[in-house]
C-alpha cells in the first residue's frame, strides 16, 4: 500500500484504500498499476512535446495496456466518492494533455479518445 499511496497526491486515504482493493480484486490489474499509470500519464502530459506523439505508455509486462487505459479501467470500476476523487485528478491531467495535442482527423473513431490525438 505504501508504494501506491506515494503516487496519489490529492486523493484521500480511504480512496487510496479503495484503489488498492480494486487492484487486488480486478483480474486486469496488478498491485501498484493505478499509481504507476497515474504517474506515467502525468509525466507524459507534462513532458516534452515530442513525447506526446509516442505511444501512451505501455505496461511493464509488455502487454498492450497503456497508462490512460489502466486509468480508464479504474475510473469505470470505482464508484462514489473514490471515483469522483480519482476522476478529478485524472481530469486535470487529461485537460493538460488535450491542451497540448490536436484532434487527428484521420484517427479511427473506435479507438479511445487519447489515441485520436496528434
């Protein structure tokens, strides 16, 4: 739990406990995934512009999950106050990402919105 909490600035202790519980019980997540994804997505949105055009992260195990996809799983799985707290933090990073990228008119509309940006 200590590792996860270090990556959740602006989120209550109860919300962190709910996230840790979700990571334990969701078969698509591993312990610490959401914290790593939030840190990675934040670093990507704040990082150099050239990095915005790279892939959106990548799971350390080599699967196709990216940072924002992991956060999307969490946002869809959590409920109530915990979901609102995480949505507020992720939403601020999303706004920064959107402000630094443009809509790709040739992007496949079936892919997630963050993959439709250039």
